[in-house]
């Protein structure tokens, strides 16, 4: 598992599914050719999950369809 310090050149953005009240917020980074870094916005220097593009796409599709809770 990586940390945000291992990825200094990426630009993080909050997921469009994150609420604006400081609750459960995911941040993702674009621009890596083979993976999508994901982190908890409340702990920006914490651990980062590196998902394959297919895994990220599958996760996003599941959230959009309601198969995964947004809470």
C-alpha cells in the first residue's frame, strides 16, 4: 500500500459522490497510466489505494447503480 507522499506529482480531486459537509469523502487522482489512486480526504497524508482502471470503473458503476452504499 502506498501513501500520498509516494505520489507527490499527482493532483487530487474530491469524488463527485462526496458530500460537502466534511463527511465521507474520497479523493482520486488522474493521470497515472495504469492505476487510479484513491485516498480519504480527511487523512491526506495517509494510505492510498492504487486501483486498476478496471477496478475503479467497476466500483464507480456499482455506486451509480446503487449496489454500493454511499454512506
